[in-house]
């Protein structure tokens, strides 16, 4: 039971991450969008977006560190 | 909700007439109209200041404006255009169009809506009257950097007070828009069925709520530095003037997107209507708008590359700024793809929308050029930057406003504008705008600094060309005023649906003009 739940939540997190990554690029396939709209809540997407923004900032900082090192 | 609808009946007969109708109104259409007229008035005042600037710069030497007054003109031109013209104009559009496009009877907080508007003339009066106080108006540029702004006279205090009031108005307006969109959509209108204009305003409103308090904070710190002995921005007292720039631009860069996202929304309504095709990549547009809003909060220091910043900081903000071009590029691609193989016609709204795309791309590209640190260090505070942001804000924001006015005038007034004059307005604006601002790229690359009343002889020719363009552009806007007034007073009666490609609720469910109380019973969206 627990294993299934963990699997499901892992899949959900991946789905949120994918939605946010495509959002940052600004494109999304219609079928995927409809799937997102049916299964994800706005709160999940907003939290995902904020986490995505933090990862975005950290990854640019990492690139900058690599460039100047 | 039923009670609200019930109460709305018969209000047409009982609302006050004359001036009190406008003072006491809580109707979103009345308030939208007032926002639009207010912003146009401020546009004319800001335009008058621009004419003064360009008249002085027509030739080298000091002819008309003494340097102190010239600085006041540039400062107030920027403040009035940003806070008094462009922003209230978009709020005016939101007031008129958001309830009509989502099938709501009015804005959520109708009385607060009235208050949001009536704060504006107070702030506008403060800004304009600051010219007449001892020492004159603020003269440190629209970004009011210290130490100039901590040393200025009474005019700076009036400006600070005006910015506080405008900020309060914007925050209230935004809360109203967010609440209306999230709670008052017609049954069946899910978030992903909302028109793009509504989406862009929802995201813009969140941005406003996020950054307006930052602006209020920084002007309050300025005020306490000026009058209450603090030293936030005074190095001699342990403060840091560069900190002002960081806080200001943390507001200032999202502010750029606050002025352009609703423009994207208007263009995204007009292009599909006149291409007679649905918007290409609707969901991509929504996603791109959201990501632009998030990214706009992490790029602010690209305005400060020469202010003193470690290389690591310069690289971070350079990379982040260049990446924000990606979702913006997606939008331009989508508009172009919408027009691709569409049954296009070129009425005035479409002309302005296409003009917007064409010129906004130029402004966007010069923005990417400015984002590159080594180039920015060369062009910082030159006319190149002036050219860049006028391509974004005039041929971007302002052209979209013109497009929106022509598009929705039949819905607002019940009358058609004069199409021939509208096209004249577009082509003259297009010609004179480019005459004014394209040459400023050359001036900037040649090294002409901004905010100076006099210049070296090598800049003379392009400045003369730019000034002639500016006078032409200014006069052309009087033609716009004539077109709008003649449409209201004596325009031909509009057909029920003047744009056959329009699909949003205000065109499919309401007559022209929209009745004073609309959608008392919400439409069902399928």
C-alpha cells in the first residue's frame, strides 16, 4: 500500500516538474496540458513554480561559478 | 449572488446625473472610462514635457529650457508617462473588459474600485503642481536615485507622496482584478478557457501586489533619509546609495513587465480576430506569461552593471536576462503562427497590433544587446538605452493601447470610428515614431549621454531628425483624440458584431454598446 502511494507521489512530483519546466520554456503540448489541468491543482503548480524558480537561480549561479573558476 | 443580480435591476434609472454620476459611480464601465480619460490627459501632459525636451535638443546649445528645468522635464516626463499614462490606461482596459470577458456583472469590490480611481487625480495633481513649488519639480530622473533625490527640494516630497498614492491605487486595483477573475467567472469558464487578456491581467495583478510595496518601501526610506535623520542611502551615515538602486530595480524591472504583459494580452485578442483563426499555442502563451512574470523578478540588476558589481553578479544577471528572451520569443512566434495562412484583414486595430509585434521585436532585441555586460558598459546612460525602452514602451505598450481602443470602441460607444482616419493615425504614428527613436540608436552608439540639455556638434543632425519626428508624433496623437471624440459624438452606428472573427463573450453575448449593467445573469460557457 505504502509502496504504491510513494510511486504515485513520485510520479506526481515528476509531472509537476515537467509542467513547470515546459512553462519556463513557454511551450506545452495540448494533450499534456489537458492532462495537467485534470490532475494537478493550482497550489501544486504554484509551489512547483517557486521551487522551479529557486532551482533556476541556483543553476545559473552554478554556471557562473564554473565560468569564473 | 442572486440577490446582487436582483438589486442591480433599475439602477439605470436611479444613478445620479451630471458630475455626481462620475464622482460616486461604482460601475466598472464608468470607472474604466474615467481611467482611460485620466490616462490620456496625463499622456498629453507627459507628451508636452517630451515636446519641451525635444525642442531644447533640436539644436546644440541652450535655447529654451535652462538645465535645471530640463532635468525636471525629463524626470516628470518619465514619471507621468509610466505611472500616470501607461499603467492607468491598462487598468482602464481591465475595468472595462475583464468583467465583460469573463461574464461578470461588475468588479468584485465596486466601491474600492471608485476609490482606486479617485486617488489618481490627486497624485497627478501633486506631480504636475510640483513644477510650481520653490525649487521646482524633482530633477533626479524618473528613477530618483540618491543622493540627487535626498538633496532635492519640496518637489521631491510631492513626488514621493504622489508615488505612495499611486502605489496604493495600483494595489487596490490589483486586488480587485484578482478577486474578480478568481471568483466571478461565468459558469463553465475554467482558468484555461479565459481570454488571454484576462490571463495577462491576472498575472500582472499578482506582480503589482508583489512589487508595489517594495516601491512604497524605498520611497519611504528616501523620505526618512530626507526628513527624519536616517541614513539608509547616505554613505556618510553608514548607509549605501547603491542599496537604493537594488531596491528600486527590484520593483522597476517587474514594472517593465507590468506595462507590457497586458499589452501582450490585448494583441493576443486582436491578432486571432483579424486573422480569423484561434490563437496559436494558447496554453504556451499562458505558460510563457507566467514564466516571464517569475523571471522578471530575478533580473533587476542588469540596470546597474556600471554601478559597481562583482563579475559573478554581472554574469548572473546577464545570463538570467538573456534567458527571459526565450518565453518572450515564444509569444512572438505564436502571434506570427496565428497569422500564418489566416484570412487576414487590416483594419486599424490589426495594423497597430502588427506594428506592435514588428517594433516590439526591435525593442526586445536591443534589450538583449543591452543585457550583454561589455556592451552595456559602453551604452549605459546613452541614447541607445532611451531608444531601446521607447521601442518597448511606446511602440510596445502605447501601440497596443491604441490597438485596444480601436478594437473595443464600438463595444464601448456603440459607434464606429472613422477607419480612414484610423489608418492615417497608424501610418503617421509608425513613420514619426521611427523617425524619432530609430536615430537615437545611432546617437547612443556614438556616445551621446541621456539627460543632458546640450551636446557636442557631432550629434546635431540626428537630434534634429529625432526632434522633427517627435513633433510629428505628438501632433499625430491629436488626430487620435479627434478620432475618438468624433466616434463618440457622431460616429456611424456600429453593427452588433463589427468584427466577424471575434469570439470572446463581450462580442458574442452583448450588444453594441454594452448596456450599463451587463451579465446580470451570467452566461454559460461551454
